[in-house]
């Protein structure tokens, strides 16, 4: 059985940190909960691939796992999880029946843990899929079906590529769903160019890149000047969320509403991506155009939303909830690496030993882009030229 070092989140560490801060979740230091562990991987079966993880991106479900603020996933999974559902690795071994990958290939993981009959995930790998072991580890054994060939020639550097395996398919799926729903109501011939807005975050940024690439007006409402600047360079208009106090009061929402009306000639936003919920949701709802679509696959600030159903009906607004892509959709999303998806990466590339700190900084919302974790200090020759 291959052995490796991998990060884990355990109920004991969650409980110890909660006790340290007297139960005040706002004081939790996520770095105290994410611990480096030794792990025995399963034997490489006939359809398995043995991976050396080179780089991974930090994902919010790890923060949720460490805080146990949505569900206590470590508890639900029997006391401990090994998180990590977005990684880039080198194939170092293959089972006898593996046909798509050979030793030396570079692969991306995806996190569709168990497709339903339509291909959508019932659960997420490295999170709520039973027995799944995630990829914040030096090595991993995964089924061949969980891997996509890394598009090494796409023009992105290694860290940018590592930023995308989870976020890009999520954004791709939300975009095709939201646009499809809008087009059921308003055809292309009736209205070609749409106003598309997203709130902060890596998924929202990628969503806007898709909208922009198809010729729509794209608006990024974020509190981070660095992230807004990066998107402005791609022709995506920034809206400073902090100028509206992150929608703390009704007056802030009113002022935001006025601003959006001005910049859209009174049209408002036809499609909105909201991965955050909480105070962001009513602000988005207030600027939703008639026939609009509000799409979400996240609940970072709140799991519950509240809205006026009459207003939604009269304006013919659709709220759509998605999760993650189908396997075939994940392959399709990968085609847009470098062409459309040019992710913003946080300025520091974290070393393997700094993974806990990376998650605390994500929790503090101080990162200037998607956090990248460099897992392997020694990189294979095939990707060395892709390191900036
Ligand atoms: N279902 C799925 O398949 C799926 C996939 C990916 C992500 N998600 C979920 O979607 C959410 C966003 O993920 P992401 O990867 O896009 O995020 P990300 O790149 O890590 O960015 C998080 C963003 O949250 C915003 N934020 C933090 N605190 C805030 C606050 N108090 N008020 C308003 N905004 C705040 C920040 O926006 P500013 O720029 O405004 O500071 C930041 O850019 C997470 O909850 C994640 O778990 C779900």
C-alpha cells in the first residue's frame, strides 16, 4: 500500500479549536484545525492511477469543513476527512486496465464524486463522498474516470492551470445553465447582448470571462481592488462592493441599485452569479432585470435566502441552483483554459508546509486571487518551463 503525507480535518481538532475560542466561530483560526497526517493509500487497482500531486488550489469547502459552520462534515464522515478536490499531478503509476493515461502524463483532478443518472454529482470527492480521500497530499490513488489530461499547451502557467479544476467546471456549468434559462424567455434575435454580473470570488470571475468572451457586458462587484483590477484588464467592469458597505443596510442596497441603473442605462442585470448569498443576495435581487436569472452553486455567507415571490413572478425572475458539472461538461470546460479562463492567482504560492496558513488567509479574505498550494518541491521536466 502506498503511504503519503496528507492534510486532515478531524472532529477532535475542530472541538479543541472551538474550546480554545469559547465557541466563538469568528475567532477560530482555521490553521489550528487543518493538520498534516500520515495516510495509507489504497492499492492501485486495475482502473486506478497513482498520482504525485504537484499543485492544488485552496477551496472554500475546506474552510467550511474546519469551521463546521454548514455541517460538521468530519463528524458526518466518521470523525475525519482528508480534504482537497482540485489538483494537478504527475502520473507515476497506472493499473493494468487504464487506457487514457500513461506514466509521465500530467493530469487534472475533478471533484464529481458520484454522478447521478444525468451525470451531475450526488456528492463531492474529498468532501461528502463516503470513503473519498482528497488531494492535499503528496500522493494519491484515483480512478481513471476522475482525471482529465492537463492542457499543457493552453498558454496558462502551471499555477493558473492548478487554479481551475474545481472552479472552471462550476463556472462553465452555471454559465450554460443561466444563459439557457434566459434564452427560454428572451431569444437571441430579441436581445443579443446581456448585462451579466457576479459578486466576488474565483468562480464568479470565471463566469464573467465566459460572458465577456461571448460578447456580453460583464460586471464584477467585489470588495478587492486587486481582483477588480485583474478583471478590468480583461474588459470586465468593476463595481466596488465596499463603496456600498457590502450591503449592510437598505440604504446601501438603494445606492447600489441607483449605480447599477446608471451604468446599465436602466436595464439592470439580466444574469447574476451569486456564490455568496447572505447580504449579497438581496442586493442582486434588487438589480435583477425583468426575465433575469440568478444562478448559484455557493452559500459562503448564508445557506438561506429570503425573497419576495410576488416580485419575482411579476418580473419573471428565475432563481437557479446548481452544484458541479457532469464528467463530459468538465472535459468541455477544460477546452477554455487559456482561451477564456485566465484566472487571477494569489501573489504568494504556498509551500506544502504552509497549507494551514493558506486556509486561514482564505478565511480572513486577504488573498488577492485564487490560492495555489505547491505540493511538490521537485517538479517533473515536462512542467518546469510552465513555472513563472
Ligand atoms: N458547488 C460547487 O461546485 C462550488 C464550487 C466552487 C465554489 N463553491 C462555493 O462558492 C463560494 C465561492 O467560492 P470561490 O471559489 O468563488 O471563492 P474565492 O475565490 O475563494 O473567493 C471568495 C470571495 O468571497 C468574497 N467574500 C469574502 N467575505 C465576504 C463578505 N463578508 N462579503 C462579501 N463577499 C465576501 C470575497 O469577495 P471580495 O472580492 O468582494 O472580497 C472573495 O473574493 C464558496 O462558498 C465555495 O464553497 C461551490
